[in-house]
C-alpha cells in the first residue's frame, strides 16, 4: 500500500471517530453546550484538558523551534509547563467555586460591571483568535504534506471538520472528542520518538536518550550535536545566545499567559465539584508531561538526523548531491516548506550557518511531521504522525472557538443585547457565533504572523497582559474595583498590541517597518516577551485607579472572601 493511501485511511478513520463522538455527545441544552452539563469525570477532563492544551504549537511546532533554537527556546517548555501549574493552583479551583460558565462572566460579576464584562470579551476574542491562527497554520502544514493538497485546501478541510463536531457537540461533544484526540496525538508523538531514540542511542526512552551516547560517535547526543553545528558554522545547541532579560520575560509571559487562557480555564467549569477541578488539573499535568518530557529529545534528534541526511558520509566536507536527495526532501519540497537554492552552482546541498551561503531552507513547523520520514520509519508511523498533528491542532482550535462562542452568545447576546432570549435561541446564537469565528480564523490562518509556536506565543502575551491580572486581582484582592479592573485590562492589552504591531512592522510608521523579531524596540525585549510587561502595566493601572476611587461594595468584598476560602472540597455553589 502506498503512503498516500495509508495516510488517507488513518487520517480518515480518526476524523470519522471525532464526528461520530460529536453526534453521540450532541449538546441539547446551554449547560451542555457551555460546560458539558458539569458532569465530566476528573480523569476524563484531565485528558481532554491535555488535548486542549497541547495544540499544534506543542505537537507540530515546539520541537521544531527547539531543534533550531536549542537552549534559547527552552523557555517554551519552562513557560508553558510552569504556567499550567500556576493556573491549577491560583486560578482554576477558585473560578470553579464561583460557579459560572465563562471567564467574562466571572469578571463581570466580580467587578459588578457590564463594561468590565464587555472588555473581558474583547480581550478574550483578541487572544483566542490570535491563538487559533497558530492552530490553522498547523492544520495547513499537516494537510499540505500528507494529503498532498495545497495549504489553502488543507485549511478549508480542517475548518470543515472543526465546524461539524464543535458546532454540533458544543463543550460536551468537544470534551469527549478531545479525549480521543489526546490518545491519537500522544501515541503519534511517542512512537516515532521511541524508534528514533533507539536508533541513535540504543535507549528507547526519549528523555533518557537525550542524555545517552550517540552510537555514531560514542559521545553524548548533545555533545555530538554541538560538534556538528559548530563545524557547519551554526551556534552551539546548548549555548545561550539570547539575552537573559528576554528569556526571563518570555518565560514569565508564557507562564501568566497560560494562567489567563480562557479555553483552558473553561475546562475546569465542566467538572461537578471544586475538588474535582483540582484533581483534573493534576491529571492534566500528568498527560501533558508525557509529551513535554519527550519534545526536547525529538528536537535534538531531528536536527542530528537532518544533518546526517545532508552529510551522509559523516563529514561536513562531503555534502549530498541534490540529485541524490532522499525521498523525504522531495516530498516536503512539493509543499513549499522546504527549499533548495544552489547558490554556488555545484549541485551539492550546502547546509551551513552562514545565511548568505546556506542553500537549504527548512520551515521549523515541519520537523515533527517530517521526523519519521527523515529516520526512515515505517509508513504506518508516518501516517500516525499525520493524524496526531491534525488531532493536536483541531482539539485546541475547537476549545478556542468554544471560548469565543461562549463569550459572544452568553456574555454579549444573553447578558446585554437580548436578556430575554430563550435557551433555544441562545443555543442557536452560540452555534452561529462559533461558525463565524471559524470563518474568521480560517481566513487569518492563511497569512499567519509567524511559525505556529511563535503565533501562539503572541496569543499568550495578549492573555498575560489582559485577562490574567484581572482574574488574579479578582480572586485575591477585595480592594480592586470595577474602574480599576477596566482601566487595567484596557491599558495592558493596548500597550502589548502596540508593541507587537510596532515590532512586527504591521502599520506604517516611519522607522518601524524595518524591524524584525531580532530587532527589539525596547532593550532586548521581543514582541513574544512583552506580555509580561503588559501584565505589569495592567496591575499598576488597576491598583492606582482603584485606590483613587471608591471601594467595591460590601457584598462584592464578601463574595471575594467566600470564593477564596479553601473550603471547596464539596459541591461548588452557584452564586
């Protein structure tokens, strides 16, 4: 059986599974659409949260970012993992105890203001749409290679699948679909990693193989990779080249951005009790760790295999002739995500650290997907990785679209525009708003602002600067009032957006359009790192404005106290 047919069978089977689950778990009420009826078991919710959390950025792009960035990009691992712990400890249980459906609903009630709720909706949509662009980018990458269609067609197919199971099933359908997607994605990620680790080091456990000796040199795999890269003129894999300031701020931005992501927070609204929210957070961390402990090994070993492909004789003096390139290079050339430019006309592939002399361009988003082909693994493994990449992208896209839909239908239409709308009408408005969000996300996904992981990092910065401070202050401070919260969210989001747009050169201001990610505007701070400073602005503005105006009403202060007191091991109380 040829590879294309095998890909079709495996990917088609997983899509049929997702659609079947959506039909089986079709939401019949707003409670089921928004929060799966609050009846999800903690282990099931933990697995669904893992799938929701491990997006195309984690599955498809993170290993590629690490593979080419080495030590500097370890911040992705530290920030995303540490941020999830922060979310589980400081945010999720308290919001579940509050007992509402959405993040803007909590902000609106806690800060006793429809304005605060509306601003929270704007912040949520801004961050979530930016995040979902990264997922659509991953869908296009996976489809363009494995189903041999162009990027646009791949995006449209992925959008159609998400549209069907997310719009029909709501949170109930998404939850059980994400459980299936987690099983697919973690199996697809670990099986090739085990093969490759064993082939390179003799150790079948990838995280341990990363510190084992390479069979080819007898030296540790990281030392072997450092030597390869140094010989080719690249920076050493384990050497820090980014500034400590930017790495620190980037890690903080990812951490607090994680704790402010609505599509992850809303997962904790689906369990019966506060104790279950804490338990599901622990299970989710276990499920997430299975991939995150493997990703550094995948990144490093993929770079070794890539170099070995170009220099099969083990010496940088004898590069591969382009006419003798392996099938995997030809396959990915067809997607436009890998290209060869024979700059010196000798017909040999020069893969070197000198940007002007380098002849091989490899999109970082293809590394995980191409890894099995680079390592000559069986066809069924390649097909499985294709299904896994699509599962990761689609699961998170569905969660993000669910958060957007809930914000529009519940926090705008039901809360402010038409409070008398029937449950059936609200359910219909939720489905329509999700359909509109899918169309917008697909359109934006055709022209993403960076690699999947970079685009997602921008979304984390937006969530960090706008939503996280409002949630944290809403839970732990009785003094922050509605005026402070609104001013803080607007200030944090605004300064972060302005910095990103200036840094990326997205609007015409003389002297700014020449900037790139390597040319920070302020000290050494890149656009992906600025969310932490945006959050600081949010905190400061909220504190100053709140202390310059009246205290919150007594009943709101008592509400904050009741939410924060840790006696929530029993049933959560709806206020």
